[in-house]
């Protein structure tokens, strides 16, 4: 018996679910409202190929292993020693090649469990002092898109601090050609498994009589499902992409521990993202409460002043964007990922995306939730349901769940 499963949304979550369902033997139709697949994993067209945000894969997570096992993230590059020595930390208004001592002291206590029900500012100040707390919070600005991570759950922030500062060889991986290439390969792989993909197809009502996975933003899912409970805290940041004539003194990355900002020269890790003699740089700056977009962009430009000498005179391409409500989930004190909108919505409908009840950092939540939704949809669709990828963790201890 062939099982039919419908998927709404053609981003990373939707394509992951489509592949997993097709591998499990289902007949899958994926609907995407836009003319192009990808969602937030889209990349711009050449000559400067910029991701829709400061995206990077972490190789120490299950989603990376799932993609790699299917050949969907090759070729990729690791940070080289030559690139790493061109990394800096901004602390106290100055750049340094090493993290400040208060942050190093905090990281030395990486086995310290962090509670879910206390805010990071209170917990970290008690254990690391105020300077250590502020430096750790600044380190994860790029991961949370939030100007004040201290207000968030201590467990939530501490997990991200430890992932960002893993003691082994750096975990980030850069897929050659940008995330758009990953989306292209995922779409080709899905079609090869028999998935029917309809782009430019806006869904106002779910198909009847078949399991459905809604792999959209919470805002879109709230309208489609008529469920006002589909809401969750999210970050807000400005994104600044720069195409520059290459300069030997341009830094590889700057982690702004003072303001939570981040600068990364993607064109150094992957020269294919820019024309010969040029490079691509992406900056992120979390927006403060009550701050205007222009003011946040100005702070990002000041970070560029530190890491990219004379960048204004060398700029040949520029793009600005505001990322709000599309930056993944933030867990406030007393809440964990298990408290977010549930994947199972009942009546044969499942939810996938970066702000639902699944573990991981940013896009990893999309992948975990998509695989969980696919397994459930396959079970509901018929007796021949297969196993659609690895399951997310089953335990919640109330302390830090370290993802490896």
C-alpha cells in the first residue's frame, strides 16, 4: 500500500521531512508558496553568494550527520589554522586574539549544570562574576540573535556557550557555494526518491484524508491551522552583508563580546562566494530594546571598522536586512524546548521548524522536528512505515542537555 503525505513548506525543515517520508515508503507532495525552495536557507545569486543570515553548520550535531550520510553537504570546508589565527574577540572596546580571562575561567567549568528555571544573568554572575557573565552572553549573540541573553534560561544560554566554545577542533563547516547549494541537492535528492514538489503553490487549507506536515514559520502555521497558540519568543537582529575588494588585513571573524555582534569573512573560507580578488563578509548585530534599525546597523558598521580596514572604500556590494521572528526559538526562565509548540498537533497534522518542541541550535531544531514529524506521519499513514532518521533525546533532566 502506498501512503500519501503532504508537506507544506520547502525550506530546510520541509525538504528534510520530504526526504525522510519518501525514504520510509510514502508518496510525498511538497507545496512551497514561493517560486524558489529554501526558505531561510536561500542564498543570493552570484557574483556575491550570501546566505539569508549568518548560517553555518555544526558538525557535532545529529542534523549534520544526517545530511552528510546522504551526500547533501559536500563539498565543504573546515576552518584552517591560517583562518583561525585571523580571529579576534572584542572585549572592553579592544580586539584580542584570545578570549578574555573571565570567559576562559567560565569555560573551564563547562561541567557545571545550568538550571532551566533561573535566568542566565543571575546564575552566571553567581558562578563566574559579572564580567564573565557578560562575556559569555556576548559570545552567544550570534546564536540567539538577542541583545540580552542574560534574561533567558540559564540552561538555554549555557548550552549555546559550550557549543560555541567546544574545546576540540572547531566544529563549524562551510558548504562550498553556500546553503543554496544544500537546498538544490536536497531538492534533487527528494525528486529522485519520487517526491512531487510544487513551487508557487500557496496552501490555504490542508489536503483532506492524508497526514500533513506543516514546515513553515510559526506565523504562517498559526494562520494556516487557525491556532493562535503557535507563538514563541524569538530574537531580533540586523544583518549586514558586504562584498569587498580583498585586503590582506581583513580578519576572518570577530566575536563581539561587548555587544553580542559578529563578523565573519565567508569569502575567506569559501572563495567561490565572491569574484576573484573580492571577498564576502557577513555581520550580525542584535537589536536592543527600543533601538531603531538604523542605529543597530551603525553599530554593525563600527564592528566592521575594527575588523575590515578601509572597508567603505572597498565595498562593491551591500545588503541590509532585519531578522525578527525568524531567528529560531528563545527559552525564557522556567521553559525548555519541550515547552515550545508541540510537533504533534492532532488530527493527522504535525509541525516542523526552528521554533517548535525539538532540541538543537537554530536550524538543528528544524531538522530534529522534521525527522520527528516524518516518523509520526509514516506511522499514521500505514503499516509499512519506516524509520525516518534518528530520534531526538527522550530525557529532560532540568539541566543542560549537551548536544554532540
